C-alpha cells in the first residue's frame, strides 16, 4: 500500500471520529428581549371656560291665584277654580367654567316665550246670582340662574350629570280678559322680579374635543307675585307661583384644549424594542 493511500485512509478515519462530536453540540440562537409594555397616563385633567346655548320645550304648572274683592265683605278674597297654561318654547345662553373632570359651574339666562293661560273663577254677578267667569291671558319670563353641576364620569363619550341652580325670574303677565254674564272686562297684567331655583339632570356627548351635545331635564320653581290689577270690583290678583318642567337640548363649546370628558388617554412613553 502506498503512502498516499495510507494518508487518505487516515484522513477519512479522523473525519468520521470528529463528526459525532460536532453533531452533539446544539445551536442556540441569540436571545431577543421583549420590549417593556408602554406606560399609559391617566386622562388629562384640566379646566377652562365654556359657552353654552340651549333650546327647550316647557310646560308650566299653575299653582293657583287669589284676588281681592274690595266691594264684597271687607278683607275678602276670591280664588281661581282652576288654571291651565299651554306649553311653550324658550331660548337660553350661558357662560361657565370647568374646574376639573367632575365639577363645573355656569350662569344661564333663558327667555320663556309667551304661554297662553285659561282659567275660571266663581262669584256673584250683578243680578245677585252665582256665576262663573272665563279668564284668559298669557305670560312670558326671563329666568336667570347660577348653577353648579357634578359630572358623574364618562363612558363612550357620554357624561351623565346632576345639578342645581338659584337665582331670579322676571315674570310678565299680559292683560287678563275676564268674561262673565255682566260682560267682558280687562285687568292690566302684572310684572315683577321673583325668587327662583332649579334642579336638573342630563348627559353630554362629545361631538369633538371642544364641542359637546347637552340633553337634559330641568325643573324650575318660581315664587308667586303680581298677576293682574283691579277692574270692575275685583283685583288686584297674585299667582301662587309657577312650576316649569323643561326638556332641554343644546351645545357647549369648551375653549382651549377642550373638555376633559372628551380627552383620550395619553401615552406618556413607549420605548423602542431592543434586538440583539
């Protein structure tokens, strides 16, 4: 056997012995570290001024009225048998301030358009017999309230709230027309400022970060006051107050960064993934 042949055989043997050793050494790929989760900040809490405009439909609870009878027994009074006031519309505007995610206040001024009144009284006509009258008039009013609200949290852009307000109302009654068997008589309508308050509940919805749709209900209570003057043996008369039920809808515009209820959660820091 030649030397060349011996060298080839020796190389084959060495290669066969080295192969199992190499196969027994497994391959491990480099470890890749997972990136840490992003840090998410809570929704931003901020404050700011806002403007509002409202439209409502309301119906009024007439709480009764009394009137003097100067030519009957001294100090005697008459009362309305009943009174009914038709529904009507109102427009309002206001300016407010959002202190944080939950507390806000505003001042609102609403004009209540004319609402027609129909009532009835019972008394004695000139012939000495008992008779009834039909009384018609209307009223309008300015309602000024300082309000405070608690926003109850936000879900899917909807924020329910409750609130209350206190202020005054300027009530203006039109001429009261009194029709009896003795004829038709007109009493001059009364006008005056009165104490008023309101309670409300509703919800707002984010149209944009700065514009919110506001829909709700408000009950306003207005104290009694002058209703009509003297004419043909009766008057002056005073109403016992008005209870106003309002279904309201409107828009609020929040200045600056917008309403906190409409601010999305903010990502404070999201590190880049690291690869080896």
